């Protein structure tokens, strides 16, 4: 379908993040592939009956779960809005009511223990790369999203007041994140080392690459895999929320620090993890 670039521009103009944009485009390419394989022709517009058939295919052939199907429906709704705004079609064929109802998980999303996180951070420290150590420490003890941490500029944080401004939070919400002594010490050591990077003089970003200026998430994911097959940047975010609640922060304090727009998201971290739930079930 020749509208991919125009669709991307439409999403960008409507404030969608780069990650959301990539996900929506990927979803639409999968729909176009299904359409062409089903009908032997290119998809030129969206028809409700086709979308319902596609939902049935995802549910009963691909065996996708409700969350995955809802994500694909969101992508289709955005594409539908793009087609209407472009004058290609007039009718909205997907409604919010089409979204599948999903019961909120009771179990905490956290899958790593405090000991596992400490061992992981220690391995990174022993590698003697202060940039990598600063990144993993920041993620583990602030709950930042990886995209937020990689967007921090040199003027966004203050080591004296122990604060960092997140300018590009989810939904374009700005918030102030507090930095503990572990993070301050890790950042201080990295900032001494940062001057050795070729991009140090030209890049305004805190975390930079030896080759390409600011660091990207692909490189960070690769760094994580060097030291753990279990711990990811997103798992450190989950760990922070659980750890912060266990250490006495209130639900609202954790929600503010992590940038949760819905307090129910934060409340999940007060629940036991799946393994603990399973052990409790065996006691019945």
C-alpha cells in the first residue's frame, strides 16, 4: 500500500511517539498482507466486514490474546482516521466498542528479584563502563522508561537538587523525577568519563555513543543482553515500582515517579507475583 509514509506523517502530526508510530505501521502492514492473501488484491480502503473477519482470524486462527488484538484494532482505527482525513473514505468502520474486554491482571508484572537486579548492576559495574553503569542504575532506581532516559539532555538534571526533568513522558506529559545517592554517584563518575567520547562536545544528550552521538535503545538492549537474558530495561521499570512500594513509598509517589497516568497501573505492584500466587493456590 503506497500510503505508509503519509500514514506515518499523519501519526506524527497527531503527537504519536516514534515507538507508537512503528507499532501502528507494523500492524497495518500485517493487515495489508492478510487482505492481499485473502482477496488477491491490494487494500484500498477499510470495510467493517473485512475488519470483523480479520478480528476473527486473529482470535481463532492466530490465537492472539485480547491485548494483542486490541492493539491491532487501535492501529486500524488510526488508519481509518487517516483515510477519512485524506478524503479517501468517509465512514468510520471501527468503533471503540469493538475493543475486546480484558480483565486486569491481578499478579504483579515484576519478574525479577532485588538480588537479581543487584547482581546485574554489579556485573555492569565490574565491566568498568561508567556510561552503562549509570544507565542501569538510573533505570533501576527511578522507574524511567528507556525512551525517557535516552532523551535526557545535559540541562535536564541537577546533581545538587537531585532532580531530573522528563520532558517527553508518555502522552507528552512532563514530570520531575527524584534521583537517589546511588544514581548521583553513578552519574558523577560517568560525567567525568563522558568527555572521552567523540560526540561529547557536539551532543546535548546525557547518554552518548562512541560512534553516533546520542545512544539508541537498540544499543542499550544489546548491553543488557551481555549481562542478563532475564533483565530488560522494562523489567527494571517493573522492579522499581515493586521495590519502591516495598520500601515505603506511597502509591501516588510511585505513580508520579514512574509517570503512570492511571493509579490502577501502580496498584498492580502491590500484588504478589505469579509464582507467589501459584504457591498460595497450592495451599487451598
